[in-house]
C-alpha cells in the first residue's frame, strides 16, 4: 500500500518531482508500521532522500517484514515532500498548500480513533491494532508533550496561551525508527534532538494537561492531526480524536481503566525506563490530569456518542486488541468496496 504516490514513473524513480510537490502526506505502509509513525525526508537533505529510495527498494523486495511508516511534510509555497515531518501546522492554513494536498490511496482507507484517559493502554493497544491492519500508528499526545517540553525549557508560562500556540505552530518534530530498546515506539526528535526520554518525565506529566487545555494550542495542532488522519489506514490515539479530530473515523474506541490500575501501569513503565516514581505520587498525578483533561472547556475527554467503550481493568492487552480488531473488521465489511 502506498499513499502519496502518483504514477508508475514516480514510483520507479523513488520520489519524482511531481510526487514531491503533490504529496503532502505520504504513508509508506510497508516501512515500519506503528513503530515509525513519522519520518522525514526532504529534497534539501540528500542523505534522507537516499535513505527514502533505498528503503523503497528494500520494501519492494520484502513487503512483509517491517511495520508501517507515516509521513508527510508540508511547507509554505506548496513545496510538499514525502516523508513525515510536519514543519509547521500553520502551513496547512496556506491555500497553496491545501490546493496541493493530494493523497492517493491504493487500498481501502479507514481510520480508527482511540481515546481515553492517561495510561489506559491506548498506545500499546493502538500500536498492535495498527500492526494488525498494516496501518499507520500515531500518538497525538507526543505533540502536546513536545510543546510542553519546549515551554518548560524556554520558561514560557503555562497560562500564556498565545505564546504556547505560536510555539505549537512552529514545532519541528520528527519521528524515526527507535534507536534505543527502552520500550519506546519511535525516536521523537525535536529540532533533531532525541527528546523521547524527556517527554514522559514527572515535570512534563504535571504540566502537559494545562498546556493542552488552551483553545489556541488545540487549534494550532488540529489541522496537522487531521492531515495525518487522512493518510490512509491510520490508528490515531489521544483524547479528542473521535470527538473533534476525526469525527468521521470508521471506528471510535474509548479505552478506559480505573485511576488505580492506570497508576500501577504507569509505575511499571517508569520503572522499566529506570525512572521509578512512588505509586502514591503517580496516582495523585493521574487524578490531577484526569480532572483537567475531563473538565476543560475545549475538547474535554469523553467518549464519542458512537464509541465502543472498553474498560480494560480486567482485560489482558490481547483481549482489548481482539475486541477492537473484531469491531473494526465488522465496520470494514460494511463499507462499500473501494
Ligand atoms: O496520552 P498522553 O498521556 O501522552 O497525553 C499527554 C497529554 O496531552 C494529556 O494529559 C492530554 C493531552 N492530550 C490532549 O489533550 N489531546 C490529545 N489528543 C492527546 C493528548
């Protein structure tokens, strides 16, 4: 499955000029599913380009071994490249860029939205579901976390919505193959610095809900998320994916679990990453974030009216995945043929 490819010529040459201009969002479904939601290649980066065409050749030889890779880069002046580096969400406001958005899907396209509170298991489950469907996996939480990290580093007040939104519009985030085996799903590069392990610190955990509660911040990140959602087969996780970002998703799931169970799971994750935090602190933090995420005025955390609600407290990961896959398959079967 290729998205964002326009002609056999484009395909054989790896990345034709036309494809570079036309494909705003490319999903390379055979190049690293779930593990690599996003990767970047740009014409001004020959090394990355070489990497892209080599990868494509390898994919042709073996289309089964690697999971999917979502990508897309949008640039002012409608210079749009394959690979997924969203340079600036603001670029999507540019009519030139919009006119050039073109996504060619050679397979049935569908989206699965998975929402739910912190540490409900969305990312573990989402990645496995994406793998099952050979789909792109994208965790929208990293956008809010990266923005929070930038704010903390630059001393931007957490209540300065305008400054935060400006920052959100110029975020330079790239996701790449995981380079460290610490349980991460991808390397998250912020201005090319690997910040993966800095996005889940207690400091970011404490501040991210406040940052993400601002209307201006959410607006600044909305089009970017929607563009990714249009990639083809996409599993997107977050808080408002089924309600706001992708309200037309073929399947909406709301994955829930009690605060106690979620705190237990988050403690396990932190211990695994060699950053243990006492259970009581994690639980308190969980209540704090739940309160802000659910009570905020803009896009509060809640299930979409037509969401499949799953309480994962007493379910194994595999059981949750099976339920979602079964629901998605029955929705897909009901869709008209592509
Ligand atoms: O899923 P997570 O814990 O990584 O998300 C971090 C924060 O980002 C969470 O507290 C709320 C916010 N968030 C959001 O408001 N909307 C999303 N779609 C994803 C995350």
